[in-house]
C-alpha cells in the first residue's frame, strides 16, 4: 500500500514541480520588468505598474486562479481549456509582483555612491547596472527570495482549486476512500523540497558573500 | 592646464558654488579648506560630472575622484576594482608608462602581436603595477570587506589612477582614517604629487600645509585664494 500511495502522490507532485519551476522561469524576469516599470521616471508608467502590483498583492492567489480560468470565457467568450496553463499564468503574475517588490527594495538600498563611482569611471548607466549593481541586488534579494521560493513550494497545492491534479488533490482522494494517512504523508514531500531549497539558498548566500 | 571659469551651482536660487574661478598646472596641488556645507564637495562633483553646473566652464583636463567613503565595488577584489572600467571601456595599456604616452588609449586592435593572451591590452599588468605603487601588491586578490580603511582608500586611489586622469580629486581623504593611517596617506599623496595634478578638499590643516601648492578657502560657495590659512 505504501508503494502505491507513494507512486500516486509522486504523480501528483510532478504537477507541483511543474508549477514551481515554470513560475520561477516566468516570474523572475517578469518581476524585473515590473520593477523597472515601478521605478520609471515617466509617471503614468510608474502609476500603472504600482497599481498592478497593488491589485495583484491585494487579492488572494486562490481568487486569481479563478480569475485567470474563468474571466477569458466570461468576457471574451474564449474559455481556458488548459487548467495547468491557467495556473501557471496566475502563479507567475502573482509571484512576479512579490519578486518586483523585493528587487525594488534591493535596488533602492544600494548606496548612490556605487552608481556614482561607476559614472566617474566613465561607465554608462546600463554598464553600471549590469556590471556593478545587479550582483549587489541579487545578493541583497537572496534572503527574501529564499522565503518566497519556500512559500511557492507550498502554494503550488493551491492549483487544486482549479482542478490541476497536484499532490494534495491526490492525497484528498485517498481520504475520500477512507485512508487518512496519505494526507499527512504528503507533508513529507513538501518538507524534503523546502529543505533542499534551504540548502541551495545557504550555498548561494555563501557564493554571493562579497557584495 | 585646467581652467575653471565662473563656475556656479544653484539649488532653488541658493548658490552652493558661487562664481568659482581657478587654474591648475600639470603637477600642481590645490588644497581647498572649508566648513561642512560650504560647497567644496559640490565643486568636486561638478568637476567629475556628477552634478551639472548651472553656469560656467571647465576646460583643459580629465578628472578622477577618490570618494570620501571610497565606494569600492564589494563584489570585486582589489584588482577587479581596478580592472573593471578599463575592461568595459577597452582601454589599451600596452604603451602606458613608456615615453609615448602616460594615459591609456581606447583600443581598436584586439590581437596585436606580442600581447599576452590572457591580458591582451595589458590591463591586469598595469593594475598590478598601480597596486604595487600604493603598497597593496600583496592584497590584489582581497575583497574590500577584507581590507582596512586605509587599504580601501589606497585601492580607490589606484582605481582612479587606472584611467590616467589629468587631475585627481580627493574628497576629505583623511576624514575616515586614524592618525597613523593619515600620516601614511599623506606620504602616498606626497609621492603622487610629483607626477599628478591634484585637488584635495579637506578639513585637515596638516594635510593642507604638507601638500598644497595652492591653498584656497571655500565659504558660502565662494572660493578665495587671498584668505590667510593658519
């Protein structure tokens, strides 16, 4: 029975991993775009991105999953058929908004003297950003990003609300058949994943020790 | 020769720098003394392109700046701090130090015969030479957070010298240093003075007495050369 349950849960956990990695792939760069938008010198662009971040962070992720799944059908008559795709969009946009705030905080915490030292050495603004500032932004973002990554692992279980057959959904199916322990057993998978992330971030923080 | 003519910087009609005029010859050192808020740092920032003058002219030279708090790049070693800008700007150091030129050129030639494969433009060799010159040859691979205040400042000086400025500016070079390190710094500046025009902004009268060819007082944005400095 343990093997059967484990295999079933692993089949579900595959979806959690897909949502996790795809969200990171899209949200990490999208977050940077939002950060630049929020810090734009052009006021309407800045206002647009700040409003977007407020809307995204102000609503539950669960609600956003429903919005992405149902609104295209209700408004444009084009319902989403791919539930996994809907989940990926909702997760990516939601996490991008949080990442953007982390990046913005990190960029604003870089002493202006770093920009000025680059300028005095004759470097353009983009060269200063990519060769001097970015590394320090990553360094300063790492602890907060580590937290978000761990939260994301656990949040992937929310995908079940739009019927993505992730691990917790599989565990609940066992419960409905009168078997409760797979539900608690599924916690072990999350613990292993979050422990791996903690090790990864400790290593990254050592790698980025100077900065 | 560097010439600064009627240089002004105003913020909301208040002059931080008020019609400043001076000239500086090659190899001369100008020391500017003044209270906090008198406009000294704003003047240095304008000379180095960090502030746009409201009016006036700066002509006849390129500048380098050693910041009060050094502003080294923490993710690069001492050597990396020196090499970053020359590498990105593709400066050519193969002829620097010869009789032909004393400042680096912009390279158009990627693979000239005789250049090392790992250091084709001689950037690393010159950076190591400058670190030796400021007494930090053994610290080339240390990161800024592994260096003392005086060592950081010496890296900052070497970094500014990498680009071969005509005039090297110092913003309060001794304010963050203890007395022992201050006297070491004054010695380095004294050596540097032999071959480099400098503008030093300081509160330290000893530094002024030791190093100045020209002395000036800055007060309320005005620079005066005829005030007697004790």
